[in-house]
């Protein structure tokens, strides 16, 4: 399926760390789903050889590029590196996508279509029509709870602020700024969505089906969850303090 011509050049950014068993499969699905988009693999020096697999793919397909980083430094810095690479190479739209297959490339046209009337589109699990597959109940409860906490604490109208399948206009990233973003784990997603809303930009959620990975291990950890909880609390307190000062 082709993308709306007025969106310009689209880059799908896929960060990797030990995704050797997944990266070729997911990249192939992206290229098949939307042949006109380009792909950037951002590899954090994976010890399992993911970077070498990505290099081989790039050598065989001019629409695939690889950005090698020195080591594992968190999801946020990986995406920021990808965004900066995209800006340097003149892309108009940047898409975040996991390497593990949890984000369905076949749903990418839906996100890009929604971007016609938005500045940021989030593929959402916790809206009507969205769902997850193969998740244990405790994981679903954790995700729903985290998003409810973020919505109430930050006063934002989003139901899946932690969702990592999303499409940005380049102008959106320029406006919200990336220089002072230091979120490293999954709270990076909340951080950017919050910044977009603060700037008065249009953020739209579209339903997706999120599928639990089959190969490899999740990067979710207690440290990642703790960072997210701490930052949401800090941002929420800051928002309330700001409103009190403005009265």
C-alpha cells in the first residue's frame, strides 16, 4: 500500500539490542507493507550480531540503513539518535516501531493516514478497537494502570501514552525540541507526547493490535518501570505547581 503523497519522505526507525532473530523478519514486513518507506535500524552494539545482520540487509536494499551506536543506552537516546539522523537526511515523517514484531507493520498505513490531520499519531492498545494478544493478565493490568496514572497525574487526554508505535511529523519534533530530553526507558514515550500536547499540537490515537514477541526477551525491567513512575510523578507535581503559580 502506498502512503499519501503529501506526507513526503517517511522513515521507520527500529531500535535494536539483541534482536538477531527478529530484525530481518520485521524489516521485510515493513518493506512489503509500505514499499515506499525507508527503514533505519539503530543498533546499540548488540552482542548477538544484530548489527551485522542489519548491515547485510542494508547492502541488499538501498531503502534500508543502519546506525551503529557504541553501546546500550536506553530506548530514548536510541530514538533521538534516529530522529537526528532522519533530520540530517531530509525526512518529513519519522515512525517509531519495535523490532520484536509487537507492532504490526501491516497497520502502518493506518497510522500514516491519520497523520494527514495530526502532528503526532499514537498506535493505541487501550482505545475502542485496540487490543493485545498473548499478554498475561498482570502485564495488561500494569500497562492499563500506568496509562491511567499518567492520564490522571498529568491531565492529558491520552489512553495509551506509553504506546511505542507512533508517527511524528518532522516539524513536530522540531517544535517540541529534543535537546533536553533525558528520558531513557519507556517513559520517553510519555515525555514526547506530553511535550507535543503542551505545545498545542494535535495528538491522535488510532487503535492497533499489539502482539507479544515470539523470539527474544522483553527489555522491560523494574528499573524501567521505576523511572516511568518517578518521572510521571515529577511531571505531574510540576504541572500542578505551574498552574498554582499562574493564578
